[in-house]
């Protein structure tokens, strides 16, 4: 990844930003807020992408704001998007960071190192989407 690339990054809450204690809010995972702040400083757009809704979602957003993270959007692709039931709820993002990935959550230090290219980089190809975008053919 080129450091000049600006990504849209969707981030899960429970088990990713905080320890999973749903419906309560768990303790912050080590380096989560520091990494998210650095990603925002680097110009990346962060979307909170979580199963939470209603009051529990509001609590998660407030918790993140109290820890210095203000998301570009919450459970949608852009702030002005209106949820419509006749369309998919899937959001548009370049990367998804979630504890439910195959192989589990690798940790925020490793994620940041992958993104900035110090330990190998994540291949980002704008033309290829989804699972097959991970492979170079």
C-alpha cells in the first residue's frame, strides 16, 4: 500500500475495539484507540460497522468519541446515507477490521504495521473487490 492511498476502513466494535462484553461495553483492546487515531491522522476514513443498534449503538459511539475517535459514518457507507429496507445493508469499504476474520483478530499493532508497510503490506487493488481482491492472478 502506498502511504498516499486514503482508505475507507470499516471497523467492528465488540471484540475488535473493545473486549467482547455485548450488550455491555468491554475494556478497550490494547492499542485500539491509538491505532484508530493514527489511521485518522493519516487521512483514512473510519466507519463503525457493528451489530449494535439503538441505545447500545449510541453507547458505543459515545464511548469511542470519549476516547478520541469520531467516525466518518456509523453502519452506513457515508453519513448522509439513509437505510432502505429494499437494499442490502452491506457497506462500501476498502478494508474491514473484525475479530471474526478467518484466523481471528491479529491485534492492532500488527494491523497498523501491515497498513503502513513495515511488516508486509496489504494488497489494495481498487479494480478487484471482495475475496478475490486478496489474490494477485
